[in-house]
């Protein structure tokens, strides 16, 4: 009985480790977010060049691609706001 429980927990853990990442993951792992955004962009470009519009649509709607893109864009906006604030303070 104990072995079955351990096996089930191990399989569950393994499967959860293989699941897609969400926004909170990418907000804490910005390098992974940037890498995923690049991967999604390349996939869309390849699908578009192959005239596979269903694949383009699928990638564009992919939740992991959206989460990575949002985390990456939010980070870039935060950086821009900080730089703007720093410049404004320097002028005073």
C-alpha cells in the first residue's frame, strides 16, 4: 500500500513538473520568459512561412506564450518607468 502511494505521488509530482508555466512563474523567472517569447515568435514565424494559419492561431492563443509575453512586457514597462523617473529626478 505504501509503495502505491509513493508511486502515485511520484507520478503526480513528475507530471506537474512537466506542466506549462503560468504568469507568476514567468514573473519570477524573467530569463525563462524572454526565452519562451523568442521560442513562440520563432514558432509563429515558421508556421506563417509554411502558410499554416491554424498553427499560427494556436501559438498566438497559447496560454504559456501569452504568460511569458505578458511577464516580459510588464518587466520592460517597469524598467522604462524607473528610467523615466530617474531622468526626471536628475533634472531637478
